[in-house]
C-alpha cells in the first residue's frame, strides 16, 4: 500500500511534463508573434512596391497604340 502511495506522490511531484508543456506554449506564442510580424512586414513591402509602381506610372505616361 505504501508503494502505491509513494508512486502517486512521486507522479504528482514530477514536473518534467509541466516543463514540456510550458516550452510548448512558449514556442506557440513565439510562432504567433513571428506570423504577425511577417504579415505586417509583408504588407509594408507590398505598399512600398505599389507606391513605386504608381510613381512610375504617373512619371511615364502610358503610350496608346494607334
């Protein structure tokens, strides 16, 4: 009986699983942050290229075919 009780106490006191879960949550949060930053950077780059395109289009008028 004491063996079962000591095994249950040892299982409850074991923190290895908790540490793995904490690392998993941290990794997930870092992944979400990286995705958010990448999305913002991508939008900024897209806006920059669109602005360059619009500047070129206004500086050089389009020629019309006869």
